[in-house]
């Protein structure tokens, strides 16, 4: 006799959770900022309901490297840097990517390359 007769490998697939609506995403962002107490907050935010993501834009200032690193220390994730030309001017793109309760967070800045 088996104590656990249900075998999930042979059972029906568990359905995906429905996307989080914009109101709940807004509350989640507010909670994220509450947990970021003591950190520099971004200069602008975009909530993307379709992608289930927060895009946090920090100032185009060299100090933003330290700020984004402090977010990485607090929330984990991966910090990457590369050079690109989004507006025809060469810039260093620094981006931190992490997940916050199932929502992707991209915290980034573009710094002028001198």
C-alpha cells in the first residue's frame, strides 16, 4: 500500500496562472519600493502588463552604477553591461534583471561613453 497514491507525472497538467492585472502590478511595485527602503529610487518606472514586468530607469549619471549595484545586493539578480547606440550616440547600458514575486524587474541606466 502506498501512502501517496497520486503520481503527478501521470496526472493532468497544472494550468498556468493567469496574468496579474495592472492594479495588482501597481500594488506589487509599491511593495517593491517599500522593500527598497534606504535605496535610491528610479527616476521613472514603466509597468508592462503584457510582459508582466517593471522597467526602472535610473539617472544617466555614473553614480547610478553604485545605485543599481545596491539594488542587486538587496534583491539579487544579474548585472550586465554593454556598449550600444540607442540614439546614435555611443552609451554604456547597465542593467540589473531579477524577479519579484513572479514579475520581471529590469533596472537600468544609459551612461555616455567618454
